[in-house]
């Protein structure tokens, strides 16, 4: 009886050896970094970092870590929302505590991380990018202030971000510039945007430059500016021409550009399918809101110095001399740059979204019943109403 437990244990070990199989080796990755089969979701980035590329989903585990500078602006919320809901970890550098709260719910718990930073503080910028493999720079200003002019934001700010990206050898850097960026432009805004592109490419040659056209959406300064103002002031009689683009299309394009390594070093012009001038958009807005906004054309010699003085005296944005200069400049598209077509995307036309974004500007009188016709009044007299018989 003493040998029975030993024989039993030996039999159990033999049974385990017979039923245990050797696990198959993990699939090997090709040098390109793409998975060899649809069942493999591991990718190797340009710097050799393994990334779990997932099909997407708000509560997905894996994906990229992306830093979005300027995420508290108009375009920033759309790229943060797309990345966070796809399962990526998004780092949002911020300056104002109240300007970033709406981004917290863009992703699942812990997917949107906030870091306080200053564009002149190199250490805070480096802390924002050191753990990321994609960096977006959306920082920009439409007008100069006493603390930040165009050069300090578009050129020097881009320089500090690009140096941090190069220091930590981040896989992808996407520099969001502006349409009509040109070193010979009469507008300082367009000149500094171009110099910012060159600085980013000089420090980080793999930089992808994106030049979006004037954007429209829920929080834009295009449709809402035309619909909200009682008096529209302009200098060029609202004749500047451009190709408005939907902000949602630009956000989707930025997500695709950041995740596609074939876009490295490319320049993209993201514009809408149709060209408009500002007067055509103004008439379109008036038809949609069933109102007519008064348009006043002010000579440039008066408007330019007036806005410059008001911009220095007042603490809320009222325009600037450079914005007046931009009214005389039509959008210029680089024919050598890539567009939505190279991303297999079709941009939407602004004419299809005016009701969606402007319906709340309509007067309540629009929903009232029209006055009764003479025939309806005669029909009404045939019936005895209780209140009329009191």
C-alpha cells in the first residue's frame, strides 16, 4: 500500500506529458513593421517601438500615445475626440484650466491626460512629448497680443516643440499650418506660418505639414460670425475667395495622416470641394436664418489703424491690422501638395450644412402660423365658439 501513492503520481505525470502540447511560436513581423496576417495586431514603428494597433473602440486597450498641442482650440477637440474614442492615449498640454474641461469626456477613463505647459518653457514641452509616438502641433494665433506675437507662436513655439520631438525621437510629427502660407505674403500671419513649416522640417525632416482652408463647424468663426453680427464690417466688400472645409473632415484626415507612415515628409492642402467668396456665404447665411444682416464697407485706410488701436486697448478680440490685410488675399493652393483625394476622402460642401449649424439663429416668428386668409375667415364664422357666446 505504501507504493500506491507513488505509482498514482507517476501515472498523473505521464498523463500530463501526453496531453500537453507545445504552444506555437509567435508570428514574426516583416521589416516594414506591418502585421503578416489579419490576426496579428502588433506593428513596429519607425524607431522600432512596438505598438498594439487595434480596430478601435472607446474602451479598447492599446493603440498609440499622441500629444496634441493646441487641443483647446477649434480644431483640437475634433482630433482629440477621434483619437481618444479609437482607444489611443491622448496627452493634452493646456494653459487655461477651464478651456480643457470639455476634452476629458472624449475618451475612456485615463485615456485623456492633461499636462500644464507654457510655450516658452522647454521643460514642460519635453514632459508633454517624451512618452508619445505621435505629436500634433495645432498652436496658432489669428491676431497678435502684448504677450504673444506671430513670430513667438508660429516660429519660436514650433521650434521648441520640434526640438523636443527630435530629442526624444518621436515617430511622427504633424505640423498644422495654414492655407496660403507664403514667405512673400503681405500678411505677417501667412509669412510666419510658412517660416514655422521650414523650422519644423529643418529640425525634424520627417515632419508632415497640413494646411487646412478656413473651416466651418459648430464653434467656427465663419458661419457664426456672419449669422451673429447685426452689422458686418469689411474692407474689400467681402470679395476674398477661399475653399471652406468641414472641421470634421479635417479631424478625420489628421487622424489618418498620423497613423499612416506613408505620409511622412509630405505636405497636404485640405480644402473644400467648391470655391466661395465671403459675400456669397453671407447671402447663403441670410437665406438660412431668414434675416438680412446689414453690410458696411469701410475703407482700408480707416479700418486698419482703427483695429490696431482697439486690439491694444481692449482685452477681447476685435480684429487686427493683419486680419484687415488678409481680406484682400484670396486662398492660394499649392498644386504640388497632396489633398483629400490622396487620403481616399471626399470633403463636404458648406452648402449642405448651413441648416445644421445655423437653425438656432432663426427668429421664433418663423414657427408662428401665417395670418388667416379671407376664405378661412368666412369659414370660421360658420361655427359657434363657446367663448363667443358668453
